[in-house]
């Protein structure tokens, strides 16, 4: 194996940086000179901006793992194990996993071998054994999900391409551990849309309408959830990054190294008051439905003009409390507490003060969200394909939340 192996990092298909893997296992990231000198450069990540808004150009090396921005582009858990096995790549060797999966990453960033070789060099540490049927995509997250194309015709199904790249939809498969997860998420996304929250197009599809399901995913029952990718358009990819990337936090720390007031602060500095309001709307909504999994990777920024961030459409909205009995804690602290029942006007006011955003905007948005949720939930909860247990659990959960009581009594 060569002592140095290099991957080219492209943004909107233009080279912007390199990732270099040394023989001792360290990985070094560096921006290209042309990108550094370009005053109109597209934004790769807010994590590469210093407190004065200038581009950071000096980075420390990482051993075994790749830098946090790139580590967060890779799948986690069962999905990582599945794809690493398909690719013949040792899942802990992130540089080589990125090599194999870097053609279809979230956003507009892609990673390519500098020599144009699709097969990583032999590496005893990495355990590389390239396989021709490897799915070459990476949809960051834990759940088994695949990039897919929508078939033509009325109500057509979806097809997962053999190489796994290029699809403009995400197919999220049923959970083998919990029943009715796709139906739950579809219902919550629908309620959110009816409340005015920005969510992508979704649909439930029968598993037999999904072509190209890979072998080895296990025996599955129920329906799959199809979600239209908001980082893909007919004109090309749109760049996005999640808040684990923004805070330079590795995926394993997505529940620990951050909180919602930190997210609100970034939005207050980098985006608009409308985005701050939308964040609060989603925060209150997720608390009302009992979503305890809105960690750093489930909030993202999008770059419609390639440089200026905005809050991305919402995703991964589902009620987790039916599957986690007695667990009514949020994934992150609101400001001082994770306890959903303790979310109150005072807690939101504390969040607003610490995030340096308008307390009036935060509280007015929270009140409006509670009112909208009551109206939409009462009208639609019996019309959506969620399990009865999900409806009953949310009905029992909502009155326990202090904010709900403050705005309805």
C-alpha cells in the first residue's frame, strides 16, 4: 500500500479539499488553495468558520476516524454494519468506508479517490475486500434506509438502484424491533404539515412496490415510508449539514454535546427570525407528540444559494414514547432540563435569553403551535394510519406538559 492515500472532496462537483490517510492510520483534512482564496466560495460547513467569520484552514489529524464533519456523513449502527459488510469494508475504518460510500452523501458534498480508482488499496488494518454489488450511498442515520427512484405512472412504486446512487427519494424500511414505525412517522409528518411546519413530501408504500430491495435486510413486515429528498433537485444537489457537523461533534456524542438553546443561538446569528420561529414551532411540536429522539443530527441547515444557511425542512418526526414506556425526556436539554413535562413558558424564556433571540417571538410561536396542534390533532388523529397505541399514548402525554397547560387553561 502507498504510504499516503488521498481522497478529493468536492462541493457541487468542484474540488475544494482533500482527505489524506497516512500509513499509521491518521487522516488529515486540508482545503485547496483555490477554495481558500475564493471570496465567493460556497459554504462547506459553519464548523469551518472562526468567531469572526473567516475560514479556518489549520486542522489537527484524526486517528482511525475521519474529522467530525465527514464522520457525520456516514451511516451509523445497523445501517453502517450492513453497508460495510456489503462493501467489504471494516466499519471502524472511516476513511475507507467514506471511499466506498462517498458518491451519494447527504447534501452537495462528494468524496472521490484522487487517482480515480473505485477500489481502495489493500490495507490489512482496514480489511478491504471490494465487492461489485456494494451500495455506494450514505444516508446518515441508524435506521435501514435506501436511496431510490420513483417509478413512472400513477401511484408508481420506488426502485432502489443496484449501485445505490442517484435516487431522489429515501425509502425507510419497517423496524424489526418496533411495529408501525413508518406509519407513525408518516402520521406525525402529516400532522406537522397540516400545522404549517415545513416538511418534505412523504408517502407510505407497500414493500412489494419497492423494487431492488437488497438481499440480507431480514424479514420485514408492514409498509415502508418514502420521503422525498430535499437535498436533491432536477438542477442538482443542494448542500445541507446537520448540527452535529456544525458543532464538530462525532455521531456518538449527538445526545450529549449540545442542547436546543445552542441550536437556537446559531439560528439567531446565521439565519432569519422566521427560521428561529420555525425551530421553536418544531421544538414544541416534538414535545407535544413525545419525540425523544431529536438529537443534533435531526436538525439541519440548508444552503439554497450555496453560501447562506437556512433551517432545512423537518425530518424524522415521530412519536417515540409508545416504544419507550415511561421515557418522556427529550434527546437534548431545552435550556436547563430534558424533562418534556417541564417545558414551560419560563423554560422557553430562559432558552431565548441564553440564545439571545426574541423572547416575544419564542413565546408567541409556542402559543400558536399549541393552538394549532390542538385543532389539527383533534380533527385528524383518527384519520391517520398510526396504531391505536400511538394515539392513546400521545393523548395521555400532551396534558402532562406544563406549556400545554399554561396555554390552554
